[in-house]
């Protein structure tokens, strides 16, 4: 599932392509909104909220979407070939162009088309009711509502919960996914299975600050990095059975979750203190890529 920095980049691309322009085509390919037509309305802005995207439309409407595990938004120019996937995976199409700004301008400005592929969540809401979709989220690491004290209070609300699970719970703080979960635990030198309440005091205070620092450092990068090392972008995520960049011990991998939503998790058994799974598959399946698309 995309991390908060990836969603932030997606919102930025959509905002640049659509905001301040008038919709000339809208095509919602989900039964609930199949007859909706927003043509003639202006796109006001596109903002991220945790891992959610809110596209605000003139007239008090908001297109709410979530990328889930495989969803994406692609932006195309008028004659550009669509490459985001087969047409049956398209959930929504929004085309917008700038209206003429003077009497001498007889044609609209260049059009851009935003295409949402494989979106598991796509809703059309009243802008005044956006809280229905995102009100449950904790402070957004990349948002104007960021509050490290509240995020920390949320995380400590269940001191027996494993740290990795608490970090992924968007009700505690919004924006962390599998990558940052594993990387944060490595930087704090504890395993993702350590109960939140067992974190050393100095690490507890450092946690929200470090999390924000990592996401802010990567929100404008095409390739995510937590190490600062060229060619060695991540400390543990996706590096099962490869040597730890700090001590050389092979990185281990296992799934972590409540049984219904298991997530790939990586850690160094030498550098990170705390409990680990009783059975740890020596998997190399979850390698992932840190390259981000540019459209």
C-alpha cells in the first residue's frame, strides 16, 4: 500500500494538472455514480489526507479516493498514450482544461486527463461532509494538522500493542505504511513486535519526530531513501537474507498483523532488540521497488 509521501506526490501531480481548470469530461465507471456528470465545474484543489485523496470540485463536491494496495492515478496530456492498465481497470476519468482568460483567447488551454485505475475506494461527497471519509484519521505526518503530542498519545493508548501494528493504524497517525514501519523500528533499534509501552523513554519521545522527518525528506524524491546512501536506499525493507548495512547480519522477514491483514515486515536480529515471531519465513518475496511513477 502506498505510503503517505507517495500519496502526497500523487495529490501534487493531480493539483498541478487539474486545479483552476474546468472539467470538460467526467466518467465515473462505478455503478453508484455512473450517471454523474461534473462537466462545466471547476476543480478547486486536490489535497492528501494521510493515504486518502480529496479532489474538491466547484459546487461543494469532493471526489474522495484511496489507492489501496494496487490503485493509482495517472495524468496524461491530450495526445499521450494511456499506460496505467487495461480499460476495464479504470474507475474514473477527469479531463480539465483552462478556460480563455481574455477576449482574444478563442480556445481553452491545454487539457490534462487524470485517470484513476484500480481504486478500491471512490466516493462523491459533499465537501462539508469530508469528515465522514477521513475524520477517523490521526494527525497527518505531512498535513497542516500534524500534532506530535497527540500522535504519541494515540500510539501509547494501547501499551501492549506491538509497535509495528500501532504504527500502521491510521487512527494513531496517518501516513505510515510497511516501508516506514520497518525502517522506523530499525532506526529506533527495536523490533516491530516490541509492545509500544516497552519502548525506552528516549525512543518514545523520538518516534513521532523521526517519522515526520523521514516522510518530509522523501515527499519530493523520485526514489525513497532512509539511509542517505546512494545505491543503498533502505536499511531493512525488502532486504530479506541480505546483510544488514549496520552490522552485516542477514536481514529477516515475516508477516505481522492481526491475522486478517498480515503485512511484510523486516528487521535485523542483531541490531534490533525485542520479541520476534516464533516462526520466521526466510522469504525474499517482498522486495518492492522505491521508484515512483512520474505521471
